[in-house]
C-alpha cells in the first residue's frame, strides 16, 4: 500500500507518494506567487492553493503509475495561514488570506500590549503577541473591513480549506489552532472563551471541530476524486502546520532533537513536554503526540526568499544559462560564492526584508547591507545574504537556549535551502552546530505521508518515523570560519540595535 503527503507552501505546493516503508516513489511540485499590495503586506487567494493541491496530487499519481486502489490515504500540511481565509456560510472566500508574512496588524498588536497583561495571555496560550500571529490579523479584518467582518462564517486555514475542498468536511488540527495564538488555550487544548471575549473575536468564527493531525477528517468526494486522480472515498487526514510536519519528517520526537526547516523562511524548532514554556518563541501542540507534546520554534521571515529576490533582480544571466543546461540558477550562484571567503570580505546583512519574527519581533525591521566597497563583487552580496540568514538562525538558537530548551549539538536541516551544501556549511560555521541533511530532502510532504499512514492504520506507532528517515553525514563547523563569523555575528547584533529606531515608521 502507498500514501500521499501534500504540503501547501508560501511559494509552491509539493506532493509526494511513498510506500509503507517510507520509500519515495514520486514527487510533483507547482509554484506560485504571493500578493504584496503594500510594503509588509502579504496575502493569497485560496484557489491558488486548491488548484496546486489537486494538480500535484494528480501528477504524482500519474507519474508513479501506482494503481489508485493501492493508495491508502492522504494528508495535507500547509503554511501558517495567519488570519486564515474568511469564508461565508457557503465556504466562499470573502477576501485573500492574510498569511504569516503579513505584518499590517501593528495597531492591533499595540492595543493588545497596552490592554492585556503579558502575565494574563501567556499562561493561557503559551504565546504572546505580534502582528505575525493570526489573532491580530483577525482583529485587523474586524477593525478595517466591517463589510467583510459581518459576513464571515469561519476563518479557515489554507490546508483546512484544501481538505474541505477534497472532502466537504471542515475541521482543524491542534497545531493549526494553537499557531493562531491569542485565542487557543494550550493547556485545555481548545479555544479560550476568556481570550475570545477579551479580544472581541467571536468564538463561533473559529472551527468547532479540532482533531489530531493523524485523524481522518473525511473521504474524497466524487468530484474531488476526479480532479486529483484518486479513488472516491480515499481517506484524508487532518495534517498540520508545515514547520512541525517538517520536524516530523526529520524523525524528531524527543527533547533535544531540533530541526531547521529552511525554505522561503526559516522555522527552527524542538519538541518538549511543556514544563518550561519559552517566552519569545512560538509554541503549539506537536503533530504527533498532539495532546502530550509541545512544539516550540523560532522563525526568521526570510531565507530562501532572499535568494529568490536576488535571483529575480540580479541574476538574469544565471537564469538564462541554467535553463539551457538544465540546472537550477541557484546551483550556479552557489558555484560563484564558493570562491568568497567567510564573512564576505566585510559585508554584513540584516536579512529583515519582510520585518522579522523571533527573537526580535519587529514588523518594521528592514534589510540592511552593511560594509560594501568598490572592491566587492555581486557574489559577495549573495554570500552575505546567505550569511545573514544564518546569523538569524543562530539568534534563534540562542533564544531557545536562554529560554531553557535542551538542544543537541546536531541540528537536522530540511527544506529547499537545505539542498544547497554551500548554505548548509554556512549554517554550521555560523551557529557552531553540526548540520545534518535529511537524505530524502522532501521535508513536510514526507511527514504528511507518515501522518496519513498513522490515520489509516498502516503505521501503528509514531516511533516508526525513525525507520523511515535517513540522514547524510553531518557537516561539522570549521573552527577558523567560526572565528571570523564570531566577529561578524557581533556586528550583526549591534547593527540592528543601532538602526532599529530609524526603521520604525513614525
């Protein structure tokens, strides 16, 4: 029997088909863009996600040539959908979804900070407040779009909307509910009536049904089976937020095991029992052992997005050559930066090109390229961007350690950026932690397939993810490069502190 995992990402959706032992049989991917109507605004219409979900599932089925009756189940994970999609009673979207990257809810964040004590909100939710969180984005819709607010039936996450389109069943999972922050009680594992009332967010705007990530939400309808190429009645599991599902895809289940999911952004996290809740990180139930374990992560807003921005603005020649010889333009850029020494000959980058999440939580943080001279080449700038993302990862490591989280000296690394051995080496040298690639490099969809296996009973124990996952040899930090990066990391930290007041919009 076989399983399908599908992950709806910020800039693309990927589906994989695996056998019951975790061997990847086929993959399919479809890219798309984010709508950015203003600086620090980011939204997407859900039809883009739904079409990509159907298309990639259908493609992976057709490419694999596996008989439909041998595909036991599907699970779907997704990007953090921020506010979620506001839909009416017919499940028709009323406006684009304000995704995680959107930071427009600054006034709502300020109101919460001024009116709700930290010691009140944190013990209930395990989280504090920032315009990153979905509950502040929900408040923004309430305060700015009353004509839409009065028509809302529910706020639905990206992957939950896709699951609804597949099954006509509406539910959410614990990780997705907890990631909204503000309105979810992390101890009681349900919506907090107290917080909803305090924030003036109607409880009935939130999905009533909250399930485990491996629970079967429903089965494929006749229409959706036609569109995605699977049998009518194929079970669909709830899935979860992409970051913890990627954590699962690396085989991480225990305290001390930590994983960096490096794609458009970075989500670095670890799992614990919730005894010590790390203030300043994001926390919600883990996608296996949902009711017993907590996943806490730090997130940098831009990682792969930096590379994509550079490619689109400054790498026309690489794009042209890459298309002719059949490789990625990022592989060509990697070749260029291999010649650039650690520290990019004096350039330090603040990678805050879309504000920043943890640990600084500053929606108005800006990108800064510091130390440029006429000596520097284009490759210096590209490597400095890669290093800036690594400095942000180290900053989150330090926040986790300071909060009392246990971290092993080896960090698993998954996601599109993890395909770059050059970038992985930079991560190791900057952080001082060994970096270990997951061999399959399929990240969250792989974890989704495992969740589907749990849901349909093909897999009977979460521990079996360890048998599914294999790692490459770890990349060790280079001591000489570490010395150089120690200096540049100090500049990185000072650079933000000395420029943040200039960044803030008055």
